[in-house]
C-alpha cells in the first residue's frame, strides 16, 4: 500500500474513531446495566445509536453551511466539546436518566466526527486498489486499542482523559483540506456511471446493509444481554478475533479489484445466520461469540469499503462516505426492541424463520446492488478501456478550438486557415471567397505559418485537425 501523508492521517482518524465509538458504547452499556438493569441496556443502546445516526446524516449539510461561511473545519471543531460533555457523564454517571440523555449527546458528537473521518478516508483512498485493506486495518487497530484499554481496566477519569484526547485527535486528523472541502463535489470521476445507475446502486446498498444489520443486531443483542448478566465478557479475548477478521476481510475483499467482495460477504452472511440459530438452540455462548466477532469484522469492513468507494461519485460525498455506518446504526436503533423480544422469548422457530427470510432478502439486495460482479476477462477489460478512451478523447471541433487557442490565431487567420486546409483550391479562389485581396491572404498565411511553426500548406493541413 502506497501510504501518503493524507492516507496515514485518514487511517489514524478512522482507527481512533472506531476505538472511541466502541469504548464509549461499551462503558455506556456497563453503566446502564448497573443503574437500570440488564433489560434496559439494549433499549438505551438503541437511543445512542440513533443519536449517532443524526450526527452521521447531519454532517454533510452542516459542512455545506460551514463552507459557505468560509470555515469548513467548524463542524468537527464543534463536535469535540459536544462529545466530551456527554462522555463525562458516561464515565461518571449521576443517574440513569442523565446517563441516557447525555449519552445521546456524546454519540451525536461522535456521529459528526465519524462522518468526517469516513469522508476524509474516502477522499484519501479514492481509486486506491487497497481501499478495503485500509478500512479493515483501521478497524482492526481501533479494536486492538479498545482491547488494550479494557485489559488495563481503565475507567472513570483515566478513560475519560483518553477518550477526550482521542476525540481531539480525530478532529485534527479528519480535517478535510480546505481546497477539497470548498469544492461542491470534489474529485468526481469523469467516467462516473449515470446518475440513475448510481442512485439505484446506492439505495440497494443501503437496503443491503440494513438487512445485514438486522441479522447482526439480533446476535449483538444476544452478546449484549449475556454480557450484562455476566454470562460472557465481551471485552476479553474474543475481541482479538474481531480485529483479525476486519484485517483479513480487507485483504480478501481487495482481491481481483474487489469483484469478489459481494460473494464473500454473502458467505459470511450465511455463517452469521447459522451462528444465530446455533446460539439460540443452546450452543456454547462463547463459540457463538467467536463466530459472531469473526463475521462482524467482515461486515464492518464491507460496509465501510462499499460506501467510501461509492461516495466520490455521488453528488454529496460527505453524506455518502459514512452512510454504511449510519445505515447499520439506524437499523440497530429501530429493530433493537424487536430483536430483544426475540432474544428473550427463546422461540427458536420464530428466530429461524426470521433469519432465513433476512438471508433471502440479503441475497436479493446483493444482486440488485450489483455486488455479484465477477472479475473481467481480458477482452472485457480492453473494451471498457477503449470505451473510456473514446469518452475521454476530445471531439474534432474541440481539437480545432484548442489548436486555434494554443497558437493565438486571429479571427481572420482562422478563416484563412480553414479555407486553405479544406482542399487544394488556389489562393486566388480563397481570396475571392473571403472577399479580401490575394496579398492579404498571403500575409495571413505567412503569419499562420510563423505561429504554428509550419512552412508549407501541406504541413499546415497535416497539423490542423481534420473534420
């Protein structure tokens, strides 16, 4: 991977955001469980995820407003105190209600910072063949940081200082360069797909992420519920599988220009569905937890890579870069109650039917989003390259206008140039058609020869693009 300074900054920002978001979510869940009971954890978690979605979606319009006022960095700068204020309550809660309200405030700020980090990552890794590897590596680094903090058993003031410092670092690292931020649609590819095709792909990709999130949300609630009751400890060794799976997913997804990414993710979806059924049917919770974490790393890397590579071709890249995380969180927020009811009901038959229905829906969304494209053959690649070259090549008229502009020809010289290069008609006939004297035609022609560094009429005809 060719790492420029902007790519390193983007990777660090995304890794730190992953750490801050997951560390704050974990501490929030623990404290809600202590203050309000295990049954309240999943519902309260849905509230903070919903608040983060507002931050992810709100970043783009706020950035546009800040750009118009000439202060594109104002959004991430304002998000820092908002996040820290809420994190203070998460670390040292004064009551259940205050914890949930200010927890939402913290995740609103983290959502804004998350959107900024995904936008910066999308800009830095646009058209990079290792985009998914970068996304997976950043995610793995964030998970390992959280694992280290949990291993050290940091909490209270110490963890607040760490998270506060991290949010400030995220703000600095994810700051989009002023020139890119001032552009209404920066770094849009000239070979972008038609807008209707992009819109279709984007909408189906959102639907796909939400469907997959429903599957993962169900198993996540099993993990959260078990953790709140003390059955398993999510902060310990299984987290290492989550980090490893994220990194492996990025490397595997990047094979063959990410054309196998959809097929691989479908396989992971099937594995996740089986994991849900196995855990609910009475399998060892730790075994189900390992499978869940392995699958989750692939899922996060998948939706991060999908939308960060799609964003630069959209009309509002700052909105779409973090749309994968937003779609995942909004689904977790809206389905948390239903998922919790399924988890606590213990009705394996209902869970099995629901999981299979989601699997079918996910398969349809994979196809509709165009994520089952196999690697191109050599002939297909050549045809696509020729088509792109044809689109990129300027027309004859554009070539002529460029020739005229590059050689600073006057309007009358242009008339003479066109006349003498059309055919081999005598200069006398050219003079009559243009209504000027023979001497004037020769004078203009001499000037044209000098400006275009040609010496003969044949040479001039060859140099001037022909119709």
